[in-house]
C-alpha cells in the first residue's frame, strides 16, 4: 500500500540544501534542473513536494530533538547524559546539543516556497490537484515557522519571493519579525491552505495535510499567541530586533484568547473528528459510581476507557478507523518504536532507560476522579503494603505495591510500575507475559554492570507499547504514527481559550471557509461540552459546576488534564513555557523511587520511598526561549539573540 511514509523521497535537492544556511539556500539549485523543467512533469513536481514533507524529520520527534525528553514528565538515562544537559541548562549559543533544526526548518520553508511559486506550471495534473498540493506546501511552510516560533520566539520571515543571491552578504541579512507579524504570516498561510485543501484523502494517502489539519494548526498557533509568554509579557520587554523594536506585545490583549477559541471551534464545527473510543466488552473494567453511564460522549457507559486510550497510540487500530488524529507524522519523519524500544525492559532486550517522574505519576487521578491525597474509602490510596491473591484489581497483579491500586485507566495505559506485566508478543511463549523488576540488582533494575539500562526513577513508561511488541528474538513491533495534532487537543484548546475570555465580553469572527459569523464568550456550557468528552473517554467523572465557574480553578484543571492526556507527546515542554509556569514546575528536584533498594527484606518497602534522582533540574528565565547559535548569528548579521543568552 502506498502511503506518505513510503513515498517520501530524500532527493538531491535536500541533500545539497542540508549544507546551506537559509540565507544562501538557493545555491543548491546550481548545476541542477531548472525549476521550469522540474515543475513541468508530474513525477518531479510530486518528488519536490515529498521532499518538503521530508523536512518534518527535523522537527522535534521521538528520535530527534531533546525537547521531547526535557520536560518534568520523564527522564532519559542515556549514556551521553543529553537529558541531564537539557535539565541543567548545559546548552548555549555555542553548544546547541541536539537542537540544530534552525537552519533545517528554513530549508523546509524555502523548498515549500519554491513549490508554492512553481506548482502552477505542472499541467500534467488537474487544477484541483495543483491547488491541493499548493495547500499542502503552505501548511508545511506554516508548520516549519510554528516549530521555530515555539522554540525561539519571533524569527525572521523570509521574503516569499526568495532572495537575490548576487547581493552582498550583509544585504541578505533579515531581521526578526515581531510576534504578531510571525503569527499573521503563519495564519495567513494556513487560511489560504484551508480554502484549497480537501477535507480528506483516499486511505492510501493518509498522512497528507488536510483542511482540518490547516485549521487545527491555525488554532494552535493562535493559542500560543494568546498565552502569557507572548501576550503582554513585560518580562520580555528587552526582546528586540536589530533596530531596537520590541518584538513581544507589551499590552495584554484578551481578544487573542477569543480568536483562538473561534479558530478551535471552526475545527469542531467541521464535524469530521471525534475522540477515538473502543466499545465496551465483557473484559471492560467497571466505571466508578460517579461516572455517568450514558453513551459516549455524554458519559462512558458504552466504551472501554483503558482500551480507548491505549489503542489510540499503540497501533492496534488502523488509521482509517481513527478519527482523532488530525495530523500525524509517519515513517521517516518520526519513529515511535524508537521510544518504545528505549522504554522496553532490559531483561527482554529493550534499552530500559526511559522513566516517568514521580511528579507525573502523582498527577493521575484515582478511579473516581479524586486526588490521591483526598482518596475515597471506595478507591483508597495506599502508602505501604503489597497486593496478594485477595486483592481485586484488574490492572495490578499480586506482589505489587498497593500505591498502584485504584488509578484512572490512563495511568495503566501509560505507566510501567514495578511488577507490571509485559505481554511481549514473541513467538517463544516462555518469554511472554513477564513481569518487570526495577528493584536494585533486579533483572531490569539498577546494576553496576549497566549503569544506563534502568529507569532512573524506578518507574517505567508503557504508552505506545502494543501487547504484540517484542524485542526478543523472533519478536516484532507494531507500526505506530506520531500524533502531531489530535482532536482531544482541539477540545482542550477550545475550553482553555473560552475560560480566559473576560466575563461579559463577546467577540465575533468569521469562519474561514463559510464566512459565517462565530460568536465566542466565556460559555460554561461550551467549556463543559468540550472538556467533559476528554474526561469521559478517560473513564472519569465531569467537574462540578463550581469548578467550571471559577476561572482560576478551571485553568488549573485544564493544565492538569493536558499533563495527563498528552504525556509523552512532546507537548508538556512547551505548555509550561507558554503558561510561564516553567520557573515553578521545572525548578525543583526530579523525584522518583529509591532505586538503590533491593526487592527483599525491609528494602522492598523502602524502594517506594519518594527520593530525588541523580539528575538535578534548574530553570532560569532565559530558558523560556532557546538561544540562536553563534553560527546563525554570524550568518545573519541582523539576527538578535534572545535575552539572557
């Protein structure tokens, strides 16, 4: 089957461009086919477009970019200690660690721009197909700019028509655009893309950009622009261009939240996307008594919350049956199984070096939606003791610590606690259904002979793991795409943005496609309708009226829900920055369990004592934005460094 993941072609264009900065990217066309001949033919025109898609490889992913592993949700015990370098701010303009994507994103931007300006020459395809391909290139160009924006803040916007490389090098230099200018350019590209892109493709082309993807990315960009980091942030008053112009708006503008809400609503109103669910079966774990039993999305009575969340990520369900993924990265542009292999237990040939933090574990709710510190008698939280044959919990086998009991389904689909079962779908049945052992000297625990092959916190990760996955001899892995934008994100953007609209204020915007008015205000019914779907899919009760009515309380609920729902999706790192929460959330020790304790005698219980890991975590205000490299500052004499660097 042809899909986007097996037709992406890394052409000579990209191989040559990878050696250029964005200021002289046109050089790679020397001694090659001229654009006129390239874009006359359908084959070479489409090869160019696939090459634009290939630049997705250089955006943050499981197998590229440390920001995936630099948040407070996990730690990576890698031999190069790159994770620790991110946490400790051991990076600078002269040492970028893995973050070399700045020039690469501009290569993607330039190849997209060339395509946009030349695709009309291809008469071997229909006008409709040319428009669709132009829309894809505009979406990708916007995505590349967004990738830069969220990491560096405002960046130079390259002239759409390209540059005359015969000019003096200093004349080619481009200053940083303002935040609003960057957002306007990205949004304009996405709106133009949305008007000409199809709503869907045939199943053989899953993964290509659609109208929904363009509208959803637009909502995401507008949400960033509305967030505290970029909306009236006086702490960044000194972020200026080469002529001293302030690049971050210094006045707070509440209408930006309204615009983001309206953009999210446009995606919702397409009625194309739904949260992925798996139907209830005889094996479905009963819901807590306070969870509505109405059919989804009005309750969780007809779904299996655990399987709904687990199968969303583990490749069990064909993408054609998953209406939650609005845009995803596949094949060469992402490698989810790279991550699964790193998290898989060492005793069965995994690297075993990915770990969830105790802070992430504690964020998960109990089965009835309570915090663990306010747990109910029906679903208690235990701080000591181990399960035995009399324990009646479908997710926790015997001889596991009781702290793992009574958690919400997303916990069990995401966290590999000590003693949990890995099905390990190898052909050798004797290797199946093994239990991980994270105690010191245990088969998957800390040992002097392998200092990097154990989870530093004593808590593993199993999100994206499929029961058929195995790294043992004769095993195989299930293909999984990397979710980039999914419908749960859109629902939570909408609820978050509505919550921030001032009480009594009302804003009207026009739908990009239909031009019909969209009216938004802080509407609790709308917030509940969006937010509760995510909760019900997770098998949790809805919030109370009082929690929706309070702006501050609901803001905290949104933040926690996003932390849980989007665990290990590359979102947390940027969320805490756009909220300006990183100075609190990332300025504390990384906590785990006491991995120096063995699984016998009194040490067995002491293993579960909250303990700081060997990785310290610091956060300074300058870390809200990444530094530009010295090389880029030298190439572009009008590029100004971010504050503090």
